[in-house]
C-alpha cells in the first residue's frame, strides 16, 4: 500500500521512528536541528500553528501528489495513551472502513462546544492560557465549525491527540482552497486556539460523521477502562 508518514516535530526525540525504516517518512521540523535520528526527508518550518498547521502545509503543498494513505503523527506518541497506536503501522489495519483511522474515537456533544474547548482548565495548557501564549478566538469553537460546515450537528465523532491516518480520496473531497483557508488561520500564531479546534474536527472533516456509532462505543470503552483503573488504584 502506498503510504506516507507525516511527522510534526518540535523538540521530540525521534528514535521511535526507526520502526518505520522501510516506510516513506516526512519530518516537518519546527524546532532545533534533529541530531538523534537519520531521516532523508526533513523539511524545516516556522514554529506556528501547532501540528494542525504542519498537516495542512503538507496537504496544500502535496495536494496533487498525495500518497494513497497519509498517516499524520506528532513527534511524540508514547504520552497519548489509548489515543495513539504504539505501532504506527497499526493505522493501516482499519483504514478501508471509513478512509480514516485512529486508535480510539471520541464524541463531541452539547457540553463540548465551549469557545476554549476547556483547555483553560487542563493542567497541560493552563499556564500557557493564563500567560497569553495560546491565542483567543473572536468567534469560538462552535461558530468556527459552523463557518466550515453550516449543517454540522451537535453530536459528532471526534479523535484526540492529533494522530490519524486518512486516505487521499477523503482529503480530496475538498478543493485545495479549503485547506489553504485553514492554513492561513493557523499560521497567524505560534499557539493558536484554532489548533485545538482542528484536533477535534479532523475526524468530521474526513468522514462526514460516518464514525458516530463507533465513537459512542469507543467512549463507553474508555469510560469502563478509566473506571477499572480507578478501582485498581
């Protein structure tokens, strides 16, 4: 299968990519020079827009030359728990069902469309939010999504962690201008709130909510796992 692994890297150690030594790997580097991983295809980018900017940059600049399957991954995946496959090749296993593949789906409902998507309460981002490192949006998450998709429902399947695989045909359902528009939004700031919006919208963009029932089941699975984990400890 013709596939490419597109890696959004800042300062992460990329030694884990050795498992993909026989695969086509493209590293977009927004940080210092990579010294601990030998990759033939490294593209230097300005550090803006989080990983969503990196993915959009790749799509826009390779729109007519995309691989059949494109696996978009962050520079580190071992801290994402069930939201990322430990072996990146596993993204290919179920790619044919939706033309989109993730380790675990999530679900957005009425309580998840808050303007800041709750990151101001997340310990991983709270300090960055308070000191203004993360930009604010004038329209908020729901309006951002409806500007792209006026009929987007309240309940949609989602995925977290910014790691997913998508078929070329799913990407090319939209004209390149759609991705150029999003790229312009993401490149305005180093750490834009829209980067967090995009993480939650990739699944809908590429599947048109075909994963909704699977998302419900995966959310239940995650809740059961978390409950059992609490009982254990």
